[in-house]
C-alpha cells in the first residue's frame, strides 16, 4: 500500500467520485465534521484559513460523520444547505462517512494508522503535505487558528 492518500477515491457531497490524486501538489487539511456539534463553530476558523491560503495551494476536505453523538443526522443536501447558509463555506464537502469501526472509510482507517491515534470525536484534523503524506494530526480541541503555523510551515 502506498504511503500517501492518492490511492483513495471518495464521493463528494453530490455523490460524484473524486480521486484524491486530484489534489497532488496541494497541502490538505482533512477533517471529520458535524453540523450539531459543540465544535461546529470551528467552521468559521476553517473558512478563514481556506480563504487565506487557498491561493497558495491549500485545500480543506471536510467529511461529515454521524458516529459521535448523532451530531450529523441530516442528508447530504441538508448538510450542504446548513454549511452554506450558516457558515458560507467554500471549501470541499464530501459524502457522509464513518471514521471508526468495521464500516470506517478506508481513507480514515489510513489516517488513523498514519497518525498512530484513534479518532475520538468530530473535528479531528489531519494535515497532509503536497506529496499526499500525513504530516500531523490535531484533536477536536485544537482550533483552526491554533494550527495555522503548522499549515504555513508546509505550504
């Protein structure tokens, strides 16, 4: 198995297949998200980081997840509407996934393996370099603002 994320295909929020190799030469922040979570306000900081660094090759890939407290129970359309109306998000949203257990997304299994830690809750963050390799993970409590220096270091 390759040691980068380019081997994976995922579905975007509109259920269209996306190869993560489409993000070659980009710095990525991959996150499991939820609309009804105490950490949902982190969307504001994430959007700020995206707007600030997107022209330098930075992308955010957000994967809704309903495994923690049932905090993302909506359909993809409802999730998209919420993110647009509540936070005006312009970074990429993907199909709802599971990040733990037997039905976990292969991408998130890989990220857990690379990071050496289990995903504990929504808004776990994984920083990926321009070669598609895992660089660093951040738990739910780490705000987007708190990881900005880490992003700048690898842009």
